[in-house]
């Protein structure tokens, strides 16, 4: 019975760790893909007025201007990274708590 409890504990810890890892990937993945999505949408919107090449150049200029503006905001990048680290630390704490919970229930 102890082997089954250990296996169930490790399996549950894996699922918790997988959930928080996926959450971190989504967090940073959205940040990476957001400028690309905005560039595509701006290009599509500007193509109704301007030609294709000029629309791509205007949209790229707008995205570069937005990124430059956001990079000048103090502590924004650190805040973004810290939020990801907080999610990671929350996941580690939950995995430890699950292990401790199952360990105390198994010993009593």
C-alpha cells in the first residue's frame, strides 16, 4: 500500500508541476507573440488603405515605436520577469505542500 501512495503522490506532484510549467510557458509565450500578432493585424488593417509593402513598413514602425516606448518605462521588464518567477515559486511551494500532505496522511 505504501508503494501505491508514493506513486499517487509523485503522480499528483507531476500534474501540479506540469500545470504551473504550462502557465509559465503561456505567460512568456504571450509576451513574445503579442508584437507579432499586433504587426499582423496592423498590416491587415493598413492594407485596405495603402499597398502591401507600405503597410508592412508602417506596421513594423508602429510596433518598434511601441516596444521602444514600453522599454523606457522604469522597472516594467523587471516586473514582468518577477511575475513569472512568482508563478514558478508558487508552483514549487504547491508541489512541496502536496508531498508533505501525502507524507503526513500516509504516516498517520
